[in-house]
C-alpha cells in the first residue's frame, strides 16, 4: 500500500531537517500547494534564478518547476552543486517553439534588411537558445525585467529581436512607447518570417511568433464579460496575455508583480487575475477576508502540474541520476552570458 499524504509530508520534512543547508528546494509560484509548502525559496523565474546563484553552500538543488528553469539553475550554480528535477518531463511548450537553429536562421535574415539588432530571449527558452543569444551579445529576460532589458537595448540604439513569446514582446514594446508599426511579428514557419522587407527595415522590435497556452486563454470577450459581472473589480493580467486583451486590463504584471499588486490593494478590494490557476487560488486563500480574488478564467499549466509531493520525495530519498539536470559546458558558457546580463538588469 502506498504512503499516505501525511506520511509523504513528514518524510520530506525529515530529509530537509537532516540535509540542512546542503539542500535547497526551489518552488515556482505555479506549483501546487502540496509541493510549494516544502520549498526553501518560492518565487518567479527571476527570483529563483537569483536564489539558485545565491546559495553556494547547497550541494543539492531540487527545482520544482519546468525544465528551462532547472537548466538556468544548473548554469548559474557551481561545480560542487547538482540540480535535480522531481519530474524531468516537465517542459514548456512555448520554449519548444524556438530552436537554436531556427533562431540563427532568423538572425541571418534580419541582417539583410536592417542592422543594429540585439537579441533578447525570454527565460522561457532552452539553454541552447540562450547560448545563441549570449554569443550574439544579447540578454535573457523575465516578465519582471523585460521592460528594463528592452529599454537598455533601445536606448543604446539597438533594434530588439525578441523570442519566443510574441505577446510579452508586443506588450513590453507598447509599454515603452514603441508604435505598432515599428513592431513586427516574425513567423519562423514562413519564408522570410512572413514579414515584408519594408516592415523589417522600419521595425525597432521584432517578436517571435510563440505563445503560452495558459495566458492565451484570456480573451477580450472574457474581460468585457467580467466588467459587466463585476463592475467594481480591478483586472490584472500577466504580460504573456495577447495584446488585444491585455490592453483592456487595468494592469499587467509578472507573477511577482501580481503578488505585490494584491498585497498592496486596499482592504475590501475585488481583484480579477489572469494568470496560472494555482497562484490565483493560493492568493485567494491567503487574502480571504481582506481582498476578494477570482480568476479571469481558470487556466492550468499541465507541465507545472506534473510535479507532485510523491515525485519530490522520490528525489530526496533516492537522488537518482535520471533526475539530474546537466547543461553541457559548451552551451552553458554562452548561455551564462545571457543570464548574467539579465541579472545585471535588475
């Protein structure tokens, strides 16, 4: 007979107590409560990247999230540290929408139509894509610091080539005042990206045609319906939400910015949130009695949901090599450049 939930919880906590500072468990905000309650550090991608790099004493780092996050932790940590994932099959469909080969081909095409390009890659990308970016002098970014990274590039006279999320790219460019006709969408499945040469020549920002299915669930029609249903509510959405819907919200923010928005809201507020369901439900529970929080639409990341308390315990009990995450040094070297530039942007 399998272990009961309470037995699993106690077994995990016993390992944490025995390992002490030698063990660091990182939990992304989109993880289920049963998993994230065991995390030493909880955060979004940027926060957890910083935490991974800030704990040199941790010999074993267990990343409860998806693969690109664990890869980043492996790249940023030292030789005496090993990164594990409870579920190595937990990936990111959006990250898979851009490959290193396709990025390099697109980069070559862009040079034909204009110069002064600088690549910026969302952390929701493979280590190989980050390596291309680093080698080309570019930076990674998260939804928390995308504006800072874009602004630094644009103020430096560069054109931004952003991938793989079209919507974060378009929302960030718009927030910085880049006109719509100076933002182009590059479709890697079409000849020359499906963009006319004249459009590429005038573009200050070119965004890859990729998306997150969690956040494309949030539509203009749903926001308008919520306005009718809850006229006193404030609506905040993640910037991976499509531009047409995002512009109708009262605010846009990364995972950590959404949390701060809720924490700073006056007592009695009503907030509708467009992001992953686990985070929305956790915030609703934490704020119950002070702020009313409801999801714009319940939308679950199935890859984040792969990690369970049971799979976390399996790693902590057996430390299987099959759960280790190792980025080859030839890739890690260049990818580290893009991540370090991201961290420097704040």
